[in-house]
């Protein structure tokens, strides 16, 4: 990707930002607290994301549950403490460590469970990512990326983990579904990070902690802790400039991907192309055809 260079006679790239959106508080029992973001809160730019929860989990919460028609993606931040036990009906049974990623492409259907080991405090993002309609009936597939295998980009007072995908000359693991780039970054005081957003891609930018100033095209926004915005970039490669002008360090996440531009219906952890297909998915799950966790 190349940087956009301003020229007096050049057409400016068509890039648009959603309004700043704060996460909605969401808790389950005494072991799960989150700020939640849903696709309905963003007019554009959030696709292919369906949902993102920024959570802290300290106890088993949801139990074994079904997924279909989407990818369930777990991103653990490096400040997580202890291990996150992950099992599914595909046969996976292992622990995630602080900083790890786990991508479950549920597609035609799978059962999943993840729970903190005793004494653990898991801090991270849980994302539901849509998958193309043509791929919703595929066999489930998974990816586990260890923190130690993620490239680290350090420059201009920033430290950014390339959790998934590609950025500049760095390459991390690739998703088992649609191509996606996930960056987990930290900005020191009076520092910046420049992100090149590919033409035709959307981006979701989230302030995990601290304060982030974001410049994109002619737009400028400030994100406080727990706030996000979605960006739609239709024309040319564009540069997002993230800066931290506060007196405290800031923590951010950027997710970028090409939008699917497909309609869908959602019922909790199940996604389908339309209501008729959703009824078939529910019937399949109720018949036990997603498998089980032994």
C-alpha cells in the first residue's frame, strides 16, 4: 500500500467516519463485565463485524453454546492473567495464554466453550465476524495464534502487535475466513501511529484505555476510553493518523477488512442469510447436528 500524497489537482479520497459510539455496559453474573458494540449502532463502516465485546472474565459464564454462520474471534490482551480454557466440538481442547488469538469459523455449525482457569482474569475482545453467504455451509475451521508468533511494530513512541493479517512489510497469521487485519497498539504520551487503510476496506477503531486523537482525510475525532468509531474508505488508500496528546499512555485496537455488503439475520450466536435459512439453522442445532463437547 502507498501513502496518499496531496496534490493540488488530485481528487481527495472518499473516506467517512461514523459518529463516536460508546460501548453499552453488559454483565453476566459475577464473572463477566463488558462494553458491547453492535452492528445496528453503526450506519456504515462496521461490516463485516457483527458484534464486539470488550470484556473482563473471571469465572465460567456462558457454558457450552452453539455458533453458526459466523466466526467467533477471541483476542486476549497482554495484561490478562492466567489461562483461558478453550474447547469446541471440532476437537480442540487447550489453553489460551495472555496475548493469544483464537478464531473459530463456525460456518455450518459448532459448539464452543471458553472459561478462565481458577484464579485467572481474562481481558480482551470477543468479536462476531460475518462470513460470506456462499461460505456459511462450509465445514467449521479454527486458528490459534500465540502471542509469541505475532510481529511487534515499534516506532514514534508506539508499540503495535500485528495480531492477524498484514501491515506494511510485516505478516502475521491469516484468518481461516475472510481476510482481516487486527492491530493491538499502545501509544506513549506525545506519540503517534500512522495506519494505512486500503481502498475499499472498512476499519473499526477502539480506545481500550486512555485518549486517542484520530485524523482521517479532513475528519478529526477524539476517542475516550470505551469509545469507538467505524470508517468507510471507498476510493483510495488513506492514512489514519492516531495520536496521544494526553499525559497518560493509551491503548487502541484497529480492525480492518473488506465489507461483505450482504444482508443477514442474527439470533444471538447464530447468523443466517435470511429468516427461512435461520429456521433451518435452529432446527439443525436443536437436533444436535452441531456436535458436542465431551
